[in-house]
C-alpha cells in the first residue's frame, strides 16, 4: 500500500471520528450550493439496500418555500393542540426558518415484498447517516431531528405518500458557535463477544 492510499484512509478515518450532530437552531449560513446538495444526496443514496428497493425519499424544501412550510406546521400544531400558546406557535415559525438547507427524509418501504419492512427502514436510516457524513465531508454540519412534527398526520400528509412516514428533518449549514462533542458510550457497554449456548 502506497503513502497516498495510507493518507486517504487516515483522512477517511479522521472524518468518521470527528462527525458530530449540530443543533439546527444554532446553525448559520451559507447553505450548500445546489451542486453541493445534489452531491450530498447522491452520496446518501449509496446506502446498503437489500433488494435494491431505495425505500427512502429526499424531499428538499427551498428557501422560498419556508413560509408555506411554516403554515403547515402552525396548522398541524393548532389541530393537535388547540390551546397551544403563542410561544409554541412562534417556535414553529423559528423551526421553519432555521438557517441552512432542509431535507425531509422519508421512509418509503415497499409493502408486501420479500424484503421485510424492518430491513427497508434500516436502509432509510443508513441513507440518513450517509447524508450526515457527506455533509461533514464537504465542510458542513448537519442536524437530524424529529419531534412531534415527524409524527403529525398533517405534516406527514404534506411530504409522504400512502405507507410512507417522516424519518426526520435534516438541516445542513454551518455552526453558529464552536461545537462541543458529547460523551459517547464506552465500547464495553455496547459491544461484547458472543458466547455460544451450552450444548
């Protein structure tokens, strides 16, 4: 293996070791350019996909569409919580207008297929993870969030077809402040050697 290959592998490992999620409410611009966003989504689609079903969708919300998105969120909130405070409605306005590009990740499993829905949902999650890594590799930060919006029928209906559901809202931009890494689980808490059952 030559030095170039070793350096490339070292850079890739460093990339994986340093990716972290950003809080969308703290992001600033600029957003990815159209070409950069296309590249991010193209990489995201290179995910493990048993059956080659592509059981996910990427729905982008343009800056000019944020007001319409806000309207949907406010209508959904009013339907789910008729007594929602002004502050809660203002929070939806802020969410709809967070800085950065916004991609709605949709889980779109193929029903009644030999590939179980669970495996297709895992593939959607892998596509989301690839999206985060691609954004990081291009010098951006990303935040993948869900919350009540992802489970609202009103919001789901604006982005999903029958049998689909929102896997998350992913914002892509730049950090508005120095990011801090969170604590990670100790390897011993999440990994172990298999012990074969006694005969």
